[in-house]
C-alpha cells in the first residue's frame, strides 16, 4: 500500500487492479498488525491476487485460503459448513462473499464458531448505510433482476443496518467503520478511496 501511487483517474491500483475494498482492507491490516504479535492463524475467503500476495509477505500471518470452487486455494468449502475445528483462527477475512450466500445466518454462525475468543474478523459487503433493513427476496432468481436490484447477477441481497443484528444472532459483536472515520483524509485522496465501510467483528464474551 505504501508504494501505491495515483497514476490515472481511477480508484483501481495501476499494478494489481485493487479497488477501494482491497486497499481499505490492507490499510486496516497494517493498523491491526501493529497491535498483534504472530503467528496469527489467518483464513482468507475468496482470495484475490493483491490481498493474498500482500498477506503472504507478512511475517505475523500464517495464511490459509479457501473458496467454494476457485482454483489454487488451500481448501474448498461451503461457508455454511466449514471443515475446520472450533476456535481455530485468530483472524478471518471475508470480503464480498456474504451477499452471495442464501443462508447467511448459517455462514455467520460458522465464522463465529471457528474464530478464537480473542480473534478478529473483517467482513466487507455491499452496504446501504441509510437503509435500516437488508433488501433481499429469496423468490428473485432471475440474473437480470438480481443485477438490477442488487448490483450483480449472483447477489442475493444488499445489506442494511440490520447486518449488525444478523451477526449478533450468530454470537458476534460488530463495529461499523466507515473509511472516513479511521483513514486520514490525505490517504483517502492519495489512494482514491470512496467512503466504503468495514465491519470489524469479535466473538461475544460468554462470561
């Protein structure tokens, strides 16, 4: 991230094509890793070139990658049925996956199950911050209608503020972090970031 510089009128990185969501995640990770010592057992869902490449350079990160069907991951899985032991990860990164998952509640429960009590998880999704309720309709299966309504042919929802309640029902606490509240304005401009949102999650304390 530190070496990326604006070279054209686009939010995408000219080297790896990273958009706001990838650049924001790396900025968050840089801040997070300053507060943690390794090795941190980390699970990355649906890895992309830029994020995976960056993570594998971090000495604190012990990385595993997963996806439902994509090649070149450490293992394949359905996010609603993850073949990993309880409380096995210090850090989970799940960017723009949950809007594809019909039973997202089951997915949040599985993510909570494999997260360690002192672990942290980052969720990124399409988010309508002014809407109280998530827009979803299981009867909508037409790809064109899904694209019109939710922005992509294979999306099944656009989240509203109640995403926090969904996570809470799965046993997670969630802090909603608009980028403009924790990234310096100069860096917002330098990296051509729009004011996206990162969801920072921990497992609820059961005591």
